[in-house]
């Protein structure tokens, strides 16, 4: 059986946690590296559970505070995604980037030379830095798969289509908490109401972005 090394950026978030759950009982995947911004306690538990030898903590103060605890468990604790090139010596099979916000762009660019497949749910990086990402993908022959639902749907549907044949792409919205609400009601809406999505629990930022169609 072929073993595929996998990296998860943002392993302590919802998408990172879901990814870990999905590979938990699949022996063909070996977790090579996981990262977090500052959730040291959770990532330590993940590293122990999945027998991960290398962990990245982005927040320097948290890194300083907890690095000895990782060393005691014989886990290498590194500071910042900027040091990825010092950790990895060859390409892994997969990297899942689930870091939230524009902070995910630098790790995306850093990891491309070291992964055969980049799976990314970080839409901000795609929107703000696609030209930079695309150049690196081509340079290092790295395949790209968007995980965010809207981006994945578009990518999958037009993958084998000639772009000249595509005139328009339309994304529909479910309506969320504002569905069937009058303009007057929405004009005076509160953040707490906007957070009450009827179908999903996505965290405060993503829920607001979804409710306001910023997503």
C-alpha cells in the first residue's frame, strides 16, 4: 500500500479538524506536519494522537511559552510558516491549507515547492494572490484543488471547458438568516441575528461574510 504524506495548515480550525477526522482510520495517509496560529493545547493533543513529529505555531509568544512542552513529548515545535523550507526536504503528496484570512497567502506560497497537490479552503489567498499562486504552481508542477464550496464547484464544472465558451458564471445564495425578511427589517438588523444561519455553524466571521454575501 502506498503511503501518502500529508500536511495540514490550520489543523486546529473546523476544516483542519474535519480533515483529521477524515484520515483518522485511513492507513494510506501519514501526517507529516500540522500548524496553528496560537491554539497550542489543541495541536499538542493532535500531534500526540496522530504521532506527528513536526508542528508549526505562528504566534511567537505562544511558541516560546509551549515549545518545551512539545520537546518533552519528542515533538519538534517550529515558529512560523516562514520556516517551512527548513522542515521539509522533499515534496509531500498533499497539503491542505485551511488558514483563515489573508494570513494564509504566505504559507500557500511557501508550501507550493514542497507539495504535489495543494488543497486550499483559504479563499482570501485565491482572490488576492492568484497571480502569484498560479506562477508558483506552474513553476513547481504542483496541482491545485480549491476546497471552498463555491470555488470547488466552479473549478469542477469548467475544468475541461474552453474558457472562450463561458460567457457568465452565476452563484446562487440560500438566503441564510435574511431569507424572506423585508428591507426595513434588514436595515436595522443586529450582528447576533446575522449570525443565526439556519443551516450551518461556521464561526462568527464566516457566518457574517455569508450573511452579507461578502463570501
